[in-house]
C-alpha cells in the first residue's frame, strides 16, 4: 500500500488529479499521523478531523478536480488567519473564541485550488515573539524536541517538518516565516509588499507583514506561492541563468554577532553558487546604525495596534509590556520616513547585486520553554540575538526567504537567507532550487 505521508504537495495533487488516490485517503493518513505525533510536537492548536474529512469528500466531487493545483493536499493554517467556522485565537486568551464567518482570502485561495485545511497551528500571543509557546500550547522543533521551532509561524513550521502536512500557511512581520523555517529545515518565503494579500491583524504591522508558504521543497513553495498570488501555477519558471550575488555574513545590528556554524553555511552556499556559474562576491549591505531602534519601534508599535480592544488582564506580561512600549512609538512610526530612507539606502546595493545571500539566523533557537511567562527584556534579547538578519527586509518590504543548507553541529538543519529586489520572488526560488539540487536536504525530521 502506498503511503502519502511524507510525499510532496505536487506529488499528492498529481495522484489525486489522476484518481490514483482519493482526497479522503490522503487526509486520513495525515490525520492519523497528527494523532500519533502531535502530542510530542505541539504544532496544532486545533485539528479539524471531522470537518477536514468532509471537505476532502467535497474536493473529490469537484468537476474541475483534474485541474486543481493542490487537489486533496492537506494544509495547516497559522492561527492568526481566519478559517470559516473556527475561532482565530492568535495565541491568546484575550481574543474572541467565536467562529469566523469567512475564510481569510489566502485560505480561500488554497481551498479553491483543492487544498484541505486540517487544522490551525500554534503561535505566540499576537504573533509577537520568536518562540512559539503560550496558553494554547508549545511548538517544538521536530529535529530537536527540546528546542523551540522559533516563531511566530512556529506551529506551521513544526507541522511541515514533522510530516503532519506537506505545506502550511504562515506569515512574516519580522522574520516569522523565515525564523521557524530556518530552525526546522524548510523553505520559508516572505513575499514582497502587496504580492500576496495580507490583511493580518489590524494593519499588517504598518505593512511589514506578509503571508507566504512553508514547504519542504522549492517546487512546493513555488506552487503554493502562485496559488496565493492568484497566478497560474503552470506558468514557466525563471531560468537559473547566472546572477550577481553578494555574500554577507555581517549582522545588521551593532553588538549582535553571527555564530560560526551559520556564517559557515552561508560561505559554503556561496561557494556552491559560484561553482554553478553565478557571479558571487563578498559585499555587506549599507545597514544604518539606526536600524535596531527603527526595527524595535515598528515591532512594538504593531503590537500596540493589535492589542487595542483586548482585555489587558488576559494578555501575558511580556505582551502587555511590548504593547506599552509600542504606544510610545506609534506617532513617530505613523509619521516617520525611516522605512523609505532604508529603501533608498539599499537600492544602489541591489542595483549592483541581484541577490543578497546571508545566514538565515545568528544562532539556533533557544529551549522550548514557557517564554510567555518570562520577562519582556529577556524575550527581547533572546529574539534579537537569534534573528538579527530578518527584520531589515520587512522594513523595506522586499522579498526574502530561508533555504535549508547543511547541518549544524547540533544535528539540526542549517539555513541561509536569500534577499532580492521587489518582484524577484520567482528568481529567488530559482536560486534556492539550485541550492536544493547541489546540496539536497532531508525533507522531514526523523521522528518515527
């Protein structure tokens, strides 16, 4: 008997389109794996076993089944995006627990493409922090269950890395897709501004947050990305022609260093791409000294807006402090021009270099622990020292992605980050696909 757990989304969709397997069979196998493993992993806040089975049967009856790009593919959705009939808790006890009346537009597009939503995944409260733990559960890295997945799309990343689903939907406001993707050995793509519908929270953290895919292969990430953008998944992909690539292993933040394993991964990836014909040279982006304070201002101010109207007594202390700090920055963030100044500062660099290659993280994720019960400053420092390389590209609004590369001394996946000009998502995926071909990675963690 063929098992569909561990197969790619593209493989599953092709088999369902050709009626070699039914959506119900595919979904049932994944639900069984969730029931078996998620008690250890903590990926899901809620699993929609009965509803997902019924939806799988509906997909099987569709007259357009043979052309659905995600026919019968189980998908997990981050718990800050609405799924019709389910509560959107956003990792908090303070949020309403009533069912959503409509799907978020990205969820609707996935369902229209034939995907089946099997559950909503754990997130830190209001998706603020880079560790995924809180009142609804703790998401653990399937490669090392003593460690956090990262955040805030940590539950979605854990679900994919554990083979509970082949793809998942997440979003990224300061690295929230790329951080857990890097920790868990996945492709995590943050599209550029306006490429995929956002509508995250109350204002998308001033336009910094973007929805995007988490997947185990570039093919699946590209397929899901095109569904999310509403473009034809069958369109030709950009060629892997030589590109000018800048390698930088410098941290954008003063006083924060990149550990050797992550810096070495970026250097080895640069060597591989140079060997494949790309023009690679060492060059650091012109990060301004004020980048850290600007990142902090936007990060906290976005939380202040999202926390409006919620009962402070039901928020955790770290979230209350984060929002309180952000309220002091709100006026300056709304009226300021720092993001535009950063874009103008970076444009000459990206006119010379088509792609920037950096480490994805500065160090691996911390222990899977109740970080939501710990102080704000401790959380702030842990987040900053782990992931200083992701926030600049939320501020600019340009595409960036995490790509698995090699293994760390700890036995968990290494990762690099690719950054490009506006509109270069498919070009970044083409470069990532070359890395995948040159240095294939194990797609899911050895949990069985």
